[in-house]
C-alpha cells in the first residue's frame, strides 16, 4: 500500500495488442464419451448477467478459450427472459463484457478493449450503433450508472507511492524496489497501483469530468485481490454512493480484515462510516462488504463478518435503517454463509444463496429474520437477482458447468441457457453419490463419492482422496475447470471427497474446529473417509492416491508422513510444506495469525503446536511417490514451499516430480498450462496407480 515500496514504474501500460482472431463457441468431438482436458477448455464459461428494466430481456457474458492461441475472449449475449431468441450481440475480436441496461432498456452499456484500453461503450439493445463514450487515461475495470443516468461510477487504478524514477531521475532503468512496510505484494502482483472509485458526468453521449471520490486516500476500493463493482452501490435517488474499503496500509492492513461500508454524498462530497458509528456497541470489526440499497431507499444491506482477522467467519446479512441508524442481522437462523444476495421488490425481503450439507441453495428472509429455503437438489446455486417477480440465478454441479436458470415463487425452475449442451450431450458422466461416514470422534460426515464414467461394479478401481483447500471452503456441488471430478471419473478413478472438519454448511462448531489445529481432527476425518470407501468391493485398496491444492496441498504433504502406507501416490498443488516459512512468506498475515496461532517464535501453545505438526517435520517418514505443482506468481503460498517439498523428496530418494509455472499464480489460468496440468496429473497417477 502507500509508502510500502518505491516502484520502478508508477504507470501501467494500457495499450493492448489486437487479437489474432475472434474466439467463439468451440465445436469438439468427444471420443468414447470421456471427458478430456480439451473438452473442458472448449466449454463456454458464463459470467455476469443483467436484467432489462421491464424484466423481458437478459444480457449476459460468456468467455471462450483458444488453446492454440493460449488466450480467452469474452462476448455479450442477449435472450428473452424465458431463454428464447438467444443471440450473440458482440462479435468484435476484442473482449467485451459487464453489460448494464440504460435509457429505459433501449441501450446497453458495456466495457470493451477495442479502443486500445478498457473503456465504456454503448450500443442499442439489438447490438447496433456501437460507440465509445469514455476516454479515460487508463483502463476502466468496472462501472455503474446512477439511477437517473446523469453520472457514472467507475473503478480505475491509481499510483501507489513514489516511483524510483521520480526519486532518482538519473536511474530510469533501475528495477529495484525499496520496500518499507508489509503488503508490498498481493496474490500475484507487486502492489504498484491500487483501485479507486471515480465519479464522472454523463450527458447521454460522453463520460467525462471524473473525480476520485477517495482522492488523497492511500486505500483500496474495491479491495484487492478480487473486489469489483459489487463492492459499490448507488442509492435510488442518485444522491449517495455506498462503497467498501479497508482503510489501512502496510502492517496494519496485513494483520486485519476490518473493512467498512462508507456513504459518500455526491453533492457535499462528505463521507460517513456506517460501521463505526459513535455510541454504537456493534463496530463491525470483521469483513463488511457488498452494499445494496433497498428500492425505496430506506435501508442499505451488506455482508458482514463479526471478528477481525478471521477471514472465514460466518458471512451474515446486515441491514441498516438509514432513518433510525439501527443495524439488524436477518440471517441468524441460517448457521452458514450468505454467499450472494439481492433485495426483494417490496424492500422488505431478501433472497440469498448459502451452503448447507454440501449443496448451495436459494433462501428467502425478511426484516424480521424469518428464513425459508426455496430450492432443493444436488446442485449449487451461485448467484441471485430479481427477474420481475421471479429470480434469475446461475447453477452448476459436479456434473454440470454454469447455466442460467429462472426460479418462480412456486418453486418452478426453468433452464434459460444451454451453453455447453453440445459437449455434455457427448459425455458419459460418473454418478455422484452422497455418503455419510462415521468419524473417529463419533460424528457423521458427508462424503461425496464420484464413480468412474462407465462404472462396472464387478471391476476394481483405483481411488483418489480429494483434500479440499480454503481451508474453510465447502466441498459442495462445485464445478471446476482444473479440479474436475468428472475428468477424474473419465480416467477410471473413484473419487472420495469428504466434507471434513473445518468446512461451512455444518454449523459453527464443525467449521471452527480446524482453526489452530490443521493436523488434528480434520486429518482423521480424511482417513476415516478413505478407510470407509476402500472397503467397497469395487475399490482396490492397494491403489489409493491422495490429491489436493492450497490447504489441500498442505493436507497431502502432512498425510505423506502420516498415512501408514495407505496411499501409493500423492499430488500437492500450491501446498504449505513448512509452516514457519508460511508465516513470514504469505502476504495476508491475518490468515496465519488466526489459523496458525501467530508467530512461531511466540510461546503461544497454538503457534507452537502448528510448528510442531508442520508437514516438513515428518519428512523422514515419507515413503511414497509425490508430484509437487506450484506457480511462481503465487504470493499466497510461495513457490519455495513446493520446491522445498520436491527437493526434500529427491534427497530422501523418493520418486518425485515438480511442475513449476513461472507465469501462474495460486491457480492455473492459461489454456495450454491448464492442459499441461491435466496431462501431468493423470500421467503421474496412472504411473503409480495403474501398474
């Protein structure tokens, strides 16, 4: 953040190279009905959506990927509210997205890189009359028109401190950074810029005269690394902007999750902190984010965590009465997270999505906190918005990529898009089965078992224990383009995916049992799951593998030294190998402060336990082949962890491989790297589990 580093360059280059060609829907033939890496990367990925003012049309985005060109391309589609007359609106070779309806539904505003940088454009609702309306000196990263459409709120980067060249003009080619505080890096970048909200005028033709509403403040809004326009909102009368910010820098930022909701008065330019009101005993010390005004303008709601430093605290729905200045929490009856939400049309109710017992469903609540479940099934609903008197949502499962659905008040569910039907219609998918396993302390644990695609109960199959990351993210009905269970099933593996201790959707006691005890009950839960499933006659207990990423990667490294010869192969992606390294190497120190108990040099018994049970402490017990995967732009868990684990295995004489990506972060985002990941993953497993 501000003053944390002196940068080599204070301005990012925004000019973009013209793409080689338009990338659209990929046609692919699937051999023998088996999912392949190429089939996964051929799938269109549905993104944001926007409902027209009359609720008769829906604009939405789809991202397509080209493996030969190793790049992606985003386009905008338009369809009727019932899913009919679906057509592609944008056919430029430049990525375009973030559609927003304006001019009473006659036009759609969107972002396009066609002019050389990401700018605001407008087109007619039928895709005609495209025109660029902003000329900001830099990239616009998100936007929201005021309800009266006289102003635009947008996000852009500003410089984060003084550059090396500014201080030493005679050293224009110096690349060194003088660092004076923490948070000089975040996720996958050195923090040379930070996002700020800008307010601009709009006359119907042009966007201009922008002002930074946080001018002079060295704080992020929205918050890195993933925050977007959802962290800001307009009041219905266009007079007030609500925004999210954690107004801290350096060490204070690195140790705290305390973000707040602020109100900015457009006319007076005054700012009020809603979370830290005088004489209010509830000072909202954890994450507070994603504000939304009610349609009548009487209330503002946001997602709120209670405790500072605990990034996996329960996400509650907080409602603030703008007249009485009173806060209430309206999802207390739901002992899990509010992952997304929207106001009902009546300004008295809400719809939200949250996970419970391994599935993410739609729920309704009101100002009195009366919660009602609206959907059921073996799915995850991933978002929610109003579609007239219905809800519009994205839904996926372990067997289905995202599609858009409409949900009516009587529970009727209609699928509106069929983006990947041409691929899924060719696939033989493995059965997904819910299984409840008794843990070593006598509790019931939900375990998902995914069967091989062409399952034959008379055969014996190798099985994979999947270790979830987070560490507190659910093993629900998620769909992944990397950790995809159906491609594992297509390669004739049985997958065992337990909702071990530390995952949401089973109450707070279950969720919090992992904090400060990474190597405790959650590891026993893993082993209880695989020990239960391996008893099945179709599982070959002599061909078991263990795989996972992030905390799942930590789990793999720990189990490698504590598995009592259960497993014949391990794969760890971006895992923590050495807890002492992790405490000082990661950037978001609130995470290790809370989860690992604080600095390893303290006498704190939790911290001492975390160090004593670190995976690297068991290296003398490693006896099983292991593949380590890591990205060198991963600043959450540095690649030194994976490289250290690999070196330790080699020095111990254990068969090992290292897949190292110089250009990937905690994830693998480039198409060819993604396919390389899948090929390496299965070549390793097949080598040791299919002999």
